C-alpha cells in the first residue's frame, strides 16, 4: 500500500508558499496554516494578521532577476526593483497558479506543534482544532517581532517613539524633528522618506557603519555584479566588489557616515540609491550612537544635544517561533543548528524554510530549501547519518563564524553558494538512496500497516 505523506506548513508568506508548492509537486498531502487573510505574508501591507512591516515606499532591494522564483519568473515589463505591492501580487498569483491557495487555511493561528510518542506531529490551532501529520515545515518568517534596544538607553524621552515595523507613510513625520536609529535598509528608506516632510534635517544615528551599495552600478543592477563573480571565493569577490564600490560612490565616511564595521559580503550592506543624495543635500545628517535620552532631547556620544519630536528605532527583529517548545529551539532560536539550514538535527521530519539570513535575495533560497525538504518527504532523497549531519552543521557554523563573527552565524548563508549547493545535495542524497540509505518513512504509514 502506498502512503501519501501528510505535511503541515506553518505560514503562507514566500517561504510557506514555496514549501507548499514543492510538497504538492512530490504528491504530499499538504495543509498550510496562515494567520492572515491572504497569501504573501510580510509583503502584504493590509494583511489582517497585522504582522507586515511593509510601508508605502518599500521596493525590493535586490533586482527582480535575482529575486524571482526559478519556477515563476517575474513579468519582463516590471521595473528592475518592483514595489512591495508588486511582490504581494506576484506571490498571490504564484499561489493561484500552482494550486497552493487551495491548501491554505486562512485566519488560522497555530498554538502548538508537538511530536507524539509514535513519531507523528500534532498541530493545535488557537481555536482548538487538532490535526496530525507525518512532517512539519516551519515557515513563519523572522521579520515580524520587533527588536527594541536592550538594555534601554539611559534617560526618558518625552516625544514619540516607534519601531520601524510600525512605519507606513511619511505623514507621521510631517513638520516634526526626526531621529532614525539604524543603518539597515529600512532605516535608510525611512530617513529618506522623512527628509521630504520633516521640519529640519533628519538625523540618522548609528554606532557602527555599513557599506552602502546603490541599486545600479555601471548601468546595471548592482547585484548582477555579484552573479558574475559568484564562482570566485568570497574573499576575492569581496576585494573586487569593494574596489568597484569605491570607484562608483566612494567610502561612506565621505558622506559623514561611520566606517563600515566589516567587509562587504560580511556585514550585510544597505542597498539605497537615495540616502547618499539626501546626505549630500543636507536633508539627512549623520550622527553617532545615542548616549542618553533627555526629555525632548537626544544626546549623542559626540556630545551633541538635539531637540527631537519622533525617535524611530530601526533596530531589527527577533527570531520568534511561538508554537515550538525550547526542546526543539534550544535557548536561542537564532543559534539553532540545522542540516543544510533545513532539517532539525534531532528529527528531520521537522523542517525549516526561510530561517536564514542571506547575502542576497530570499525567494530563490526558500525555493531551494523547499525543494530539498520535498525531495526528502517524497522519498527521492536520503539524508546523511545523524553523526554526519551534526558534523556538517558544526563545519558550517565554524565557517560562518570565521566570516561573519558572532552575529547570528548559524543563520548566515552565502546566497550564490547556497542556491548552487542544494541541487548538489539532492544529487548526493539520491546516491545515498541508491546505496541503501534509509528514505523518509511516514510514521502514520507504519500505523496503517500495523
């Protein structure tokens, strides 16, 4: 008797949609749980789940050619850097085209995921509904739980404080004095937006610098250069790319910004065509880190004291997977080791799609991860032994630490290297399977045969 594996996918953003499609492609019986009222996750500005950080001016910071799903190219007539609304529509069309939307239970929050003694997984929703599955894919994203400064800065602030997650349009800054804290893509976008309506130059505060890469270099999307250099070792790519960047725009210090804390391809660069323009025109001014808050003033580490109405914390997000216990996540989900950033080391029927930080776009990565997990569930791919999986995870972590240091090293991946590695890993798993390694076996199939 042939048993069709039942798989739960949690989340219907880009990662969950890719996982659902890949599992359907191998014949799995898939149920996808989505808290919101439509597919697309964080890209959907009016998603009923309230988790989207998308704002009116948000566009891709990676070009469409390097961002699109391989199985679903973006329309040729689209601009190189489509808007968030374009991407939300693209993901919705992807879900419709591949029958993914039919498998989604919208308006359904997952309360818990637990493995039973017989190896099956029990998924319980917040409404109290319970279903059992042979495997689970966690695809709930990690850019929705705002990270505020911790510990908080000394002093009290009497103005308005907000996290970048809650920013939607520049109207909130009209005729107000604004400080934006951070050097990531959202910080730069918000500072630029605010600079057109604020009553005085927007102050951009950062303790550490980053490389700022324009969206176009030498007439082409900047990340096309990365694709051309992909076959080279990352340190060689770094030297070439940094030289090109200096020739094109100069160093960040030239614009009053702090020097980058690490090399390009180590600390994540910020992609912006507009921040340097607003800095050179005096509409945005760089400031160092904050020393303390003082009523309606902010005091910076260089001693300058500025009157401020709105303080925006563009300080990133925490990795939060509320439906899994610490047994599976450990003390810190950001540090969780996974085989090939997909398979849990204790039980590979628990998979993760999208729990990574890529040097490039996310969509091709989650598509590759989805296909790897689906190859396993579909019986085409055999995993290495548990000991080999642990050694591989330890090796990947050591390499990541050597390149990226101690800031989320377990989650870090090199975009080009990773996307190229997945087909090779699937082929290796096919060879293991042909050599007699064990394939996926659904726990519920054992119960059927018992």
